[in-house]
C-alpha cells in the first residue's frame, strides 16, 4: 500500500512573484483562484499580465469551485530532492471552469489514477507562509 | 529560383572531446575550449582565422584563444547556435565561425537530477517536478490518446542504449546490449519512465566550425545545411507541461512542438522525411523519440509506438536513430553540449567515418534538440550535397 499523501513541511516551496501573489494569498485562505482575461475570457497556464489571445492588459482573478478532472499524471519514485516523500503523483488537472493547472493527486493509491478521475481541491501547508493546492478524488468517485 | 539561404556556408570541422561521468581536471569553459580546438584541428583551420564565436561561453573562448576583435553571439543550445553561426556567414558578418560548448564540474550531487533539470518556478517546485516528471506528463497523454505502451518506450531505450554499448566513445560503452525487458526491469523513476528510459548525466565538450563556401572549397569534405528551424511555446520547466495547450485556437498543441519546425526545415531543403537516411534525434527520455518521429512526419500521429516496435529505428533499418547512444549512453554533458552533439553525430554519419553503426552512403541526416516536456524543439537537416 502506498497512499498518496501531501508532502510534509520542509519541501522546497514556491516564492510568490509580483503578479502571482493573489493566487498564493487565495491558497492560504483555501480559495482556488485562476486568472482570466476580462475582455475575451482567455485563461493561460498561470498568472499573466497580457492576454495571449487579445493582448488586453486587464486580467482578473476568478474563484474556481475547486473541482476538476485528471488530465495527466506521473508517479514519482525517485525524487529530485530527498525532502520529497515518495511515491507522489504530480498531475495536470483540468478545472471544471476550463484552465489546466499543475498540482498533485493525494488521497488514493497510485493504481487508482485514471483519465477523467473526478477531483476536488484540498489545501495543505508546505511552510508557515505557503499553502499548496492538492487534488483528491471527489467523494462520489472514490 | 532564389539561391538556397545556406548555400554560402559549410560545416568544415566537428569534434567531441573525451566524455566521462566526471572530468575532474576540467570546468565547463576548459572542456569547451578543448572541444573548440579539436573542431578547428578537424577543419584544418588555425584558431586565429576564427572571426566569430557562438555559444554561451563565447566571450571566454574569444579571450582564451586570442580571437579579438571578433563577433560573438551568446546564444545557447545546439541547433540554434548552428543556425545563428550560419547566418553570421551568409550575411557577410563573418567568414569562420566557431561553435563550442561543454559541461564539467556541474554534477555536484550524484544522487539527484542534473542541475538544469530542477525547476525553481513557483508553479512547479512544490510538486517535486523535474525533467523525468515533466516529460512523463506528456508521455501519459500520448499513451491515453493512442494506446502507446511501456514496451514501446522500452524498445526505444533498448535500441539507443545498445547503440551506445557498441560505441567505444560512449560513456556507457560496454554496458549492454539491452533488451526492452532490461529497460522494463529497471527501477521506476517517474511512471512510465524506468531508470533506463531516462538520459544519464556526464561531462564533456564539443565544437563545430562553420566556414563560408569559398573557404569550404579548401576543405576535404564540407557538409551543408539543407534546412533548419525552431519551435517554442514558452520557458522550459516553468508551467504545467500540457499536451493540449494551445496559445491560440488555431495553433498546433504543445505536444506537437517541432512539427512546424520540421515542415519548415523540409520545405527549405526541398526534401521529405522519406529522403532522410539517418535521424540523430535528441533523446532525453525514450518516449520523446516516438513523439518526434510523429511530429517530424516519419510516421502518422499515433503510429510512433508501432513504428519503433517494428524495428524501424535500429541500425540497418529504414531509419537508424541516435546511432552513437545519445544522451542515454553516449553523453549528456550540459544543456548546450548535449544538444550540439546531435549535430556532430549527424555530421560524422554524413562523412562516413563512424566507427560503429555507420549508415552506408548516408546523404541526408536529420537532427533534433529539445522536446515536448521542455516546450521547445529544434530541427536541422544536413547533407553531403551543396544546396
């Protein structure tokens, strides 16, 4: 048995940048935010200041309901840094609102991972200052 | 018909230094210099005839070889540096351009991933990503979409690692031969990649000398750039590697990175994939070969797995791939040198002097750099005949 778990405190943590601070503030408050162009609705792969579609400079932060489906995943058995506990499952999740986001799946065995698995966000602290969004199988799917 | 854009430039010399897991007497600049001098010797050109240097260490190389005043372009990676060097010559800015790269003293922690593969970006660092995981996220999509199997990935790794096993210049010479079963039996790193599906780490240097066509006339066997182009979607190892990421609705997906570059390179060359004799593909992970074969048009999307499983990439087959052992077995000495080494192997194949896995009468070689997990891919076509 190798249940996928959130990483313990002490792993290398993200350093929020000028334009992503709102995202990490949201995570600390257990709110999953994503950025969307206020003009054309485009969303990218993270925070942006210029819309890649229409080049408007007015992105807004939207709140996600925190639900999505498993798009792609790997299960890591040899980490790049010994502070990571294996196995862990980096994953690309497609949020119900549309955006793809990088995360990791927790709360199930590696063998339970499959395309389209319904997932819900869970927040776990990685340090005193930083909270990471993870995704676990939604209750009706697990 | 207008002249071919690279008609005025030739590759006159190439060189790999000794490659090893560690080169304790070298740092990256000193081993790049050794690569540079070797390439100049190969070309029969005195260092003081060089009037341009391209590569990340170009300023150091200019100083240490006494080349000033000379042109320098601090561009990086293999194929882009060759295309930049060629452009310096075809636009009349230089007559003899040196491209050199090397890596030594960079793998300080042998238990971990190569330093350039450790993402520090805020969106990926907390999830423990590194290149194997990034490429695995792309490979998974291909497996889900087309049914590509771990056995097909292993067929790629076994072929390339056996090429390196046979190559006395490879860091992992004599470690095989390898079967797909050996690959599948090695320990899992980042599913679906076993240890033997992944590149190694090593140290070494290399160099390439490009000259004007007038100078090439003095050279024994000049080689020619038939076509080349580059694709990128964004910075490597920084955002989620999403196969279906399309920055515009009409754009090809990120999973097909390199397809547009290949089309452009083939159009420039006036060639089709069927006319390529050998493909020195960049092999950071086994899956990437399957993807590149599809993206470059050697087979249709989704057919790469059966293409490799049916023996089409082995020595003596329709399209021998990565014939020196590549980054999995020959060498993987830093982000610049390891990409340039695909160009060097392609050149050696066209000259007909490879000591192992020489493709008989190779006239056209394709080489590549990068890959889907890194969101960039470069393509270069070289030939024996002046375009």
